[in-house]
């Protein structure tokens, strides 16, 4: 085998090892899942698939910090996910998903300015990705008191995007039914939609409330 072929083979093995390392991490149902993330940022490989899996794992961890035993460990999980998203956005600055995870990590750490900057960046880079808009909407509602004028405008744009789709309408109707403070904001948005989308929203609210 030539030296060039050897180098190529070693490179392929290294990439394969990185990809497999992602799959070998503790699963979310395992007791060691949170401990592993608290100890170091989750690994990821070159593929978009491994990056997405790792970001989803961090999202799950950050949304379920109540399962972590101590505030110190919860902060360690958030900091690991922050470092993960920092690493991804440094090499892939257009990754809206990574910016969302960064915003979520900063929110959990109580770093409001950094949260707002990352939240706005995620919306700028992924304005039409509905699944990401659903995540951002949930986060923005949690942090609504901290949103500045620009961030509230972007949040309203995400809500409008969701209100214009069947799946998004169901999500908003469920929040309407469970969150009284949310009702006035979403009604103002729905009132500006075409009649068919208004009817769809009303039907979903009725379904949820039955």
C-alpha cells in the first residue's frame, strides 16, 4: 500500500471512529446519560446526521434538567451543551439548530444577553424551519419576560409561521389551552390570518378543551 493510500485509509478509520462514538454514547433512558454530558461536551462526527443527533441529545438534556440531582450538575450539563454549540457554530456558522441549542444553554445558565443574541441568530438563519420554530417558540415563551423588542418581533414571526400550518396550529392550540398569558398574544396573531386558518385554530382549541 502506498503512503498516500495508507494516509487515506487511516483518515477513513478516524472518521468512522468519530461517527461510531456518537452512537455509543449513553442513551437518554440510561442513568448515565446526564452524567456523561455533565462530564464533557457530547462528541460528534463530520456527518450532518451525527451533528443533528448530538444537538437533539443536548436539547433533551437541557429541557429535562429537573432530573439532574444538583444545581451544580445541571449547570455542568448546560455548560457542556454550550461548548458543543460553540464548537459547531465556529465551524458551521449557518447552523440554525446549533444556535438554538446555544440559546437554550444560555437560558438555563441565566445568561440573558447571550441567550438573546443566540436566539436571534437561530431565527435569522432558520426562519422557515417549522420544527425549529416550535422549539424556539417554547423557549421564547419560557423567557418571554426577558425578550427585548427585536426578539419579541421575531417570536411573533415564528408564531405566525406555526399558525399557518396544520401541525403548528395544533401546537399553538395546546399552548392556548394550558397557558392563560399566551392567549392574548396568539389571538392577536390569529386574527390577522385568512379565515380558513382562523377556523382551523378554533377547531383545534375546541378539540383540546374537550
